C-alpha cells in the first residue's frame, strides 16, 4: 500500500502493463483523515480559540505548501514513482506531488495501521512545528483583539491601508498602517497585504498597551 501511496498517475500511464494503481484514491482518504487529526489537535491545543480561528489555522496547516514541506521533511521526494516526463520536469520537488504523496501516505497508514498509529505519527510532525503554529495563531489573532478593544471602548472599527510595496512580483514586501478613526495606531510589514495588516495590528496592540492602557489593553 505504501508503494501505491508513492505512485504518481504519470507512472501508471507510462507503465500500464504493471497493473498498479496511482495514489489519487489514497490521497482523497488521507485528506479527510488529516482534516480530522489536525482539527482535533488544534481543538485540544487551543481550548479558548473560536471556530473561525481554528478553521483558519487548520487551513494553513493542510494547504499544499505546508503538506509539501512535511513531505520534504520526511524525504518522500526520493521515493516517488514518476513517469519519465514528470521526472525530467522536476516532479520530485514539485509541491503538488509532495503534498499528494503525503496525503496518500496518511491514507495508507490509516488503512494499514489504524487511526491511533496514524494520529500519533501526524502529531509527531505537528509537534515539530508547534512553535511556528503558536506564533501564527498569535499573529492571526491580533486584528480580532484590536477590533474587539476599539469597538468596546471607542465604538470604532479599525481600518487598514497599504502605504508601500516594494520588491519583485514573486517577493513583494508590503507596508500597512492601521487607523482608528483618523489616527494611525500601528504600522507593519509582511510578504502579503494580510500579513502586513496583522503586523500593523500587533504593533498597535503593543504600542497602545504600553503607552495608553498598560494594564488592560488587548488582554
């Protein structure tokens, strides 16, 4: 079953006489299993987080780029069974292939070893990235906490504006400001507009906690 989990459709198309299946069905199953295991892990790890926040963090973890990184981490690329064309075009390093293989391996592990063993293995991977996930959760929460504060105490919803962007298209850096009314409360940079806005909200929380409401702001 592990062999099937590592078999790309291009391999099956090129070698039909081998009577082997590709990993697409296992990928489908693994996708569902990962959603469950990651969702459960987040639910238990962050008991005070809202449904929307947990959904956002899970979406980041199970996206193609993150699962491909997990695949690279455990060396899946070296074991993929690819057709010649896919091989020659860099298929072993392609994020979509690594993501699909990782999901398929999860599906295979579930069918072969059961949910408990699969959960334990996925948890080991998640725990290696726990600090990064914690940091992302804290940053993601900044805009929500700032909005809760300004609406409760000032009856104003913060607004955001992008004041600068620089760098090539594939590596742009954005600078955002957060305004409460007409006042600039914070500024931050990031690799996307959303990340820059989160950084600006974090700056506002930090700055105004220290300068205006040291005991209560953003708690």
